[in-house]
C-alpha cells in the first residue's frame, strides 16, 4: 500500500475495525441489552457507545496531532501547520461527538420524554449544570470547541504546546466517567483509566497524524520523525499496559471472573494490545530506516497496525458499557463509610498496619517509576560525557519519589479518608519533606544539561524546559512574595472547607490536591534557595516565609483548639469502632501540623542562610555548565 492510498484508507480502516469490534463486544458482553426497567430504547443503547467511540477516536487524533506539533515537528514549517489542521478537524469532530455523548447520556440516565418543550430543555439544563456527569460532558464539549477554534486560527510553538496541555486536561474528566462500575476499587479504576486513555491517545492518535502529515515531510526527515514518534509510542505502550493491568485487577475479584462475557471482551482487547506490542518491536528494529523510501511494505504495516488499533479501541468502548464481575458481585452500599468513600473502614491502625496496609495509586506509581528511571539515566549520561553529577542529588531524588509513592499508595492513602490525623500527615509531607527532597535534587538543571539538543528547528523537551524556565510567569513564581502567597493559598484551600471535602470525596480532587501541594512546597523552597534577589529585596525575605509558617501554624492551632469537629459529616460519620474519637484525632492532626511548621521553619531558615552566604561570596557559587 502506498502512503497516498493509506492517507485516505487509514481513517476508514481504523473506524471500521473499531465499530465492528464494538458491536461484537456489546453483543457478547450485553452492554447494549434492553433494560428490565426504564429502558431508553435501542437508539440510545447502541448510539451512546457509538458516540463515545467516535469521541475517543477523535480525542486520540487531536492529542496525537498536537503531540507531533509540539514536540516532534518544526513549528514554522508546513508539517506543523498540517498537524494543527489535523488537530483542529479532530477537535471539531470531538466537539460534536462529546455533545452527542452528553445528550445520549442524559437520555440513558433519566429516560425523559423527548420534546421541544421547555420542560425537556429545563431537564437537560439541570443535568448539564447540577449533576457531575452532565458537567463533565459540558466542560469536555466546551474545551473541545475552544481547541477547534484556537488550532484553526493561530499557529506557532506556544499555540501547539498550550492546546496540547488543554487537550490532555480535557481528556481527564471524560476518562473519569469511563469506568462501568460503581463500588469495586472505584478510585483505582478511575486513575488507571485516565492513564489508559492518555497513553492510548498519544499512541493511536500520533500514528494517524503521522500518516496524514506524510506529504509535508521531506524524505530525509521522515525517519527522524518516525523514530521520535516511536519513542513516544513505546512510553505510551508501557503506560497502557500498566494501567490496563491495574484496571483489570480493579474489575475482577477472582481469576474465575475472566471466564465471563466481560472476560471475553477483555481478552479480545488484550490480544490486540499484545499484537500491537509485537508490531512496535518490529517497527523499531526493522521499519524505521525503511520509512524514507515510502515503500509499500512499510505503509502496509502501518495499515495493519491501524486495523488492530481499531479492534482495541472498539473492545475498549464495549468494555466501558459492560458491567465487570467485581461490580456485579459487589455488596450493596450499607455502612456510612461505604456511602462516603465507596469502601469499608480499614482494619485498626496498628504498628504492623503501617507496613502492611496499602492502597495503590497507579498514577503516582507510574510517575515515580518514569521519574526515577529518567533521572538516573540522565545522571549516567552526564557521567559518560565526563561531567560530574553529585550522587547525593540522585539519592535525594530517588528518596523523594519513594516517599511520594509511600504517601500516595501506602498506609497514609489507606487511612487518610477515615482519620483526620493521617490525612494531615500526608498533606504535611507533600508540602514540606517531599518538595525539599525533590528541589535538592535539582532536576531542572540535570534535564537541561543531559537532554539532547535539537538542531533541526523543532522543540524537544530541553528546548521547552529552557523556554518555560525563562518565561515571566515562572520567574515571577520564584520571587519570595509570590511563592509565599501561593503556599499560603494552597495550604488554606486544601486544609479547610470545600477544598478539603473535594480532596476527600472526589478522585480528581484528591489528585489535584497532591499536585498543587507538591508544587506549592517546591515553589516556596526553590525561592528560598534562589540567589536572584537584589540587596533591597533580601530584607523582605522573612515576610512571605513567615506568612507561610503562620498559615501552617494557623491550620494546626485551629485543629488543636477548635471545639467543633471539622467536616463532622465526614470524619465524624465513618462509624469507626477502633482508635481514638474523631475529636481526639483532630487534636492529633493539629499537633502534626505544628510539627510540620517547625520542620518547615528550620528548612527555610537553613536555606536562606545558605542563600545569603552565597550572595555575599558569589565566587563560591559554581557556574552552571551551560553558562
């Protein structure tokens, strides 16, 4: 098959294979079977998974095209323009498909009587505004429409990167609604599905976009772009496999559950992924060097790969509508803890439980694994070039990532929803110790030194890091006044009221809190070690850092002295039959916050003394290797 033929046939092959597999999977798994009660009709039962499939495919091509434009292609050449055009067209399809999916979801959930009257419109409006499911599809549709307009009207590297980030953000709420279950390991399934969706989007969408932009690539550049895409695809494949295994574990309770309609559809998807993995190995070893010739064997290979990707996508769409065995056999929600957290109260928090009780978070396991692997590899690359990189920094990075995994997947994750003191301990570590270890490791400096330099006019990871690191917003964040304000805002927002409740009750809120607390602590500590302040500004360093300490002390004092129970309808409603009372536990949380304030104060004082010492003796500050 020629490349010109594949450009026309590729999307048809992909969509046809996906639709056929989805129909087969729905028939096997019963995902479109009539309901015994309140059935919305065949059009909704079959139309909803079809619309969701189109949304998934168009989302993938949108993200894949933007990934190519932002990280692989020359930003000012025709190749980037074609990629952005592809992203715009895909985003337009994604907009329509998301709107259709939201509308069909409304019909499936409430089975209203269709009409053009105001009552139906009011019902639809309440669904889109007042329900979480409706808001997800409304936000997704609006984000897709925004990407459509921006990628159509604007060009340039910043447009590519910003719309890429927006496309990834738009995929996350949609992915959180893709789990078919209700109780069994819900949080684990949601986070696994988010990773699964993003990994598959980069992998599948990048391949489709590569086929579409082929005419704009000179023959000599095609192997370079294909090799870069292959590296992205390899990482995406690893993420898809890991997240797929995690989601399977969350969806089945015993091996026998695999012998079921759900297991049959799952086996079809797994087989497709294994074939794609084998294709990827062949791709990297045998076909990259032959891509420049445009030979029929290479493009036929791509056509087959698109067909198998369609099979995997169709099976995934069918699985999203097929109840998993773990969900169908899960006991109904009975206790208050199960209603609030979708899980029963864990066993008593004994000394042994600090070693044995884990609640794995696949998102941060994957992030930590890639971060450690990348950091160690970069340090080795510098040493092979004869440049020294302190081993203490490497140890600090590894320790920070391992501590992050322990906080997000260990006993703190297992008990944080039920004990205010444990939740406070997790927040304190994410605000102070984890950022301190990561900032000490100087990952930005290592990345700039170790990453390869692009010479073909495209922007790789190193180029984007330098550009973002030198931008005005990032420079502003390094100023103590801004860093202190960010730290105070995040500390207060995540420790009180709606912010704390959102983090406890919603998986997306939980992950958002982890990200912003780490960033807030890192920004503050990075500011404390900066030497960029002028002499007059050094006198003001105590004000923002003192405000940060006051915020932590205030949270601790409030928990320690308040006579009312914070979030009484949460921490006080769990029905624990072991441990201290919720009020005593709140007092312990206050003590933990005060201890965190002492630790943060010592860290800031040490960092600033070191900074001011280097400012007085600039010659003692070793120059950056790139300056």
